[in-house]
C-alpha cells in the first residue's frame, strides 16, 4: 500500500484543528482589538480631562475673583492690568458652555489694533457692582469686539458650582462635566480649582 | 523484515513534524500578537505624565511661596543672582525649581533700586515642566527714621475739623489697602481740638495725642492713644540752591488738546471751550524757580524725571493738571497761598482708583499760608505744611496724607491714606527714635527741620546703637535658631499672572489670528495651543 500523502481522515483532522485554532486566534484578536480601541478611547478621554483641567486652571487660578455666575457661564476678573483695583472690561474673562455646539470657551474683549489710546480708553469701561456682565458680553459681541478661544469641545454637559453664594467672595470653583467619546459619554468628571490670591474690586 | 521496520519509522516521523509545525506557528503568532498589543498600551506612560504635570504645578506654586519669602527677608537677592536667577535646581518633593526675578520696569535682572519684579518659577518633575509667574511689589522696611508724621493720614499741630460728609479712610487703590486702622494725630492739648462731626463713619480712625492733652480733646468717641513723648513738628526742608528760572511760556510744546487729550472734552467735569488752544508744558529733571505758578484749563504740566519746583508766591490751579511720567518725581516748595480748584496732581491715569506712590509727589508749605483745595480736585501726594491751614472742600480728595497746622475737611471731601507711607515714626514706640526710657532721643531732639543729611547721620548713629544691642541678641538667637524664624522685615504684595500654562500666550495668538484674517471667521484649532 502506498503510504505517501495524507489520508482523508488525517487531512480532515488537521484542517479541523487548524480551523479551531484559527478561530480561537481570530476571536482573541477581535477581543484584543476591541479592548485596545476601548482603552484608546479611555486614554483619550483621560488626556482631554487633564487638558481641560490645565486650561481651566490657567484661567481660574490666577484670577482675582469671580464676578458673576450663571447656569452656563462664569465671569472672572482675570487680572488688574490697569492697576486700578477696579474692573475694566478688558480685564474680564467669560467662561461659557454652549450646549448647542457642545463647547466650553473663554471669551475676552479685543479692541481693534488701529484704535487710538483715547478710543481704547473710552471703550474700556469701568465696571461696578451693578454691572450685568452677561448683557455686557452680548453688547460687545454685537460690536464684534469679543474674541473666543475654545477650551474643550465635544462636551455633552457642564455645570458650575462655587463655595460661596456671594460670587464675589467665592474662592473655589467646581465644574462637573462629561465628554463625548467613541463608546458614548464618559462618566461625569469634576474639576475643582481655587482662586489662589483672592481679591475683590475696590467698590 | 528490515524493510518493514524502516517504513514504520518513516511514517511515525512525518506525523510528528506536522503537529510541531502547527504548534510553533501558533506560538510565534501568539507571541507577536501579544508583543504588538503590549507595545500599544501606553496607559501607564500617559497617567505618569498627567501625574507628573500636576505635581510640577503644585511644586511651582510652592516655589512661588519660597520666592516671596526670599523677597521678604534681608537677603541680597538684588545683587546675588546670575541673569536674574536667584535659585537654581533647588530640590523640593522629588521636583526641581528654578526661581528667576526680573525688574518689571526694565525687564532686566534686578538692581539695588528694584522694587517691582516679575517672579518666574519653573518646576520640573520627570521632564515635565510647569511655570508659575507673579508680579510682586516689595515695600522695603529700610533702616530709616521717620520724623515727618507720614504714619498719619492727617496730622495737625492745632486742630482737625471734619464736617459735612467728609471722610478719612484707606485709599483702596493702594497695594496695602487691606490695613484697616487709619491714624490721625495732633499736638494740641485743648478740649475740642479734634472735631469729628462728619456724618460719615469714623470707626476706623485712631487718634494719637500727647499724654497731657485734655480728655475732651475729641468731640466724639474715638480710639485714642498717646505718644511716648512730646514729638517735635519739624520745619520743611530747605529748597535747593541755584534753581533755574521756570518760564511757562517758553517751554510750551503747543499740543492741541483736541489731539492730545480729546476724551477730556467730553468728560462731565470739563467746562471750558472745547475749541480752545491748549498747551502742555514738559518739565525735565532739575530744580526750577517761579514767582507765581498759575495754571488754568488751557495749560497743563507734565513732569519728566526728578523735578523740584520752588514757587515763591501763590500756587493757583483752576481745572489744571500736573501729571507725572513713569518714574518721575515732583517736590514743590510753596511760599504763598495755595488755591486748587477742580485740578489734578498725580499720575497720568486721573482716576482715584489708579495708584501712584504718593511719596513721589511732595508738596511743602513754608510760611503761614492758607491752602484751599476745592471742587473735584485730586492730589495724589504728601502735603507737609506745619505752619499752614489746609482746607478741603467740595469733593476734593488728597490721596496720600496731610500734615499741617490746622486741617479742615468739609463737604464730601476726603483724605485717602496710603499705608505704604507708614514707616512707624513717632507713633511706633519701638522705633529707634525713642531711647530705652521711652523718651525721644537727644539726636532727634536737636533736629529743627527735615534736613536729609542731618536725618541720615542720626539714622547711622541710632542704627549703629541698635546693631550693638542686636549682637547680644543674636548670640542668644544662634543657640536657638531652630525655634527662631528668619526675620522678614519687608512686605511683598504680589499677584499671580500665570499658573501652569500661560493663558496670555493663547490670547495673543488668538488676537494675531484675528488680525491676520480681519473680518473673517478665524478658526482656532488645536495647533494654536502650544
């Protein structure tokens, strides 16, 4: 009897074993790839969370004080560049969450470069305790004097808290938010940032 | 038989190889897959980076505290630095910090005269670097004796009268506005020499009198303290010799006010014809003398450099202003009466919320004269006129302090005291002005006027004596250094500018982007962040 080659049974067994092992490897690869993508997504979310903290911290920590708090907006007295102990409009920063575009942005006044110092001085109004900062923002936006930087995008929700009902006295700001990701929404994250050297305006 | 054995052997060998090949292939493929997935897993590195960056931020914040502490001490940071670096690679909690300071006015490394600095703290942990930046003002507690009553918002030899809605309070624009108590003082002993009849609160005022003063010296209940001894009220310093005659006509630069200061014409307080030709007089460093100084709305003076101005007779301003350029100082010696109506002396920003060190503007009154400051005048200055009556009316304000014979505040006028002027002086019983028995030292008693050279020589004597006493104290300190903290005699006021990341750079880039694409929708992308 010629014993060269493999018998049908041998071939069937070999193909069967190979198929089983192949399937096992394929399913293992699929599971690993899925896990990898999920991990990648998690890592991206973690990096975005850390970036959000850094970007918000860059505005909140050095600010002098919180001027106003609305549902989707915080208004800060960012610095006192005029050294006047009072709030001028170019020293204000609005951190605003836009639920339509799902972005968290910072807005600030930017007067045209070709303005004279006198024009700048008259437009750079001094605010007081009666100032409505939301209305002021709208007015300046209408005049195209507001610049916007997007801090975070794909933010599905965002809520603000402070440690004092009187916003001028608040020294701690908490932001609770979640981000969009490939695998859905991330769990809520909370960033807690303090105003390091709190100083209220003189009036 | 031999042939059969060989055939059986070959058959057995072939079967084993197939299985072995499959197993090896599976092992190699599996190993490669595991290595690939392992190389893709950088979660640990990422989380390490995030943790390191957070730690570096906190370390930088601690570094800022260290920097402020250094500025508060007597260390020689102004001279001991390499290009502004005062601390390099100092280890703190597994991180390293480097602290550098730059003079904020020159943007150069600090010099002996530096009092305003930009502090930059760079911290790094595992290669992650974070920056913290702050602007700081150092208020030096120099070894100087203060004998001009600058610790008082108002000091009067004879009487202080406050009526109407007048106020004496802290100047909120001052970097030391957090101080609460404002001192007023008098050498008077008679009852009712201090009449605080203003409807405004005077609860933050503290009155200092001599011990012999009547218990009824004040008309209202006010916190009263006594001088340790009866202090002298020194004459003002002599004006410099050989001053240059000042002519207001010759130095006019002839600027049109409509071009130079047009915003003022639309101000509610301006009452002159807006088409009037206005002249700004620039005065450079030096000593000048003028018979009478009269400034109306059509004229203004800008001081550039260190200027001493001697006015032999009256000084009158109506809607006029004298402004100081950056770093300029003005010393005025007024021989006659002073009448300032709705006028201004101070820095270019005329708002009372804009601070200038009042010691940069010193106004001395030499003779028995009358000073009237009225309307909406603002003087950011020190007024020292021991033989003059100073009266503030309307909504006039002196942002600084007043020392005079009589001080009268009426209407809604105000004295806004700047605590940066407070160096202790006669109100400080621990001052070297007083000897160990609490009496004013003989050297100070010999003074008759605010003569800088005489005061300096007295300072040297008094502080040498104090240093001798400290040698004894220090020997004790040396044994107890662990319990005795380093002295921090200087005050440092600072504001945080950057924490971790510099938002100002982002904003500048956003502005540039807007400028580049003016009137177009400029998109901010992730590329602009770093």
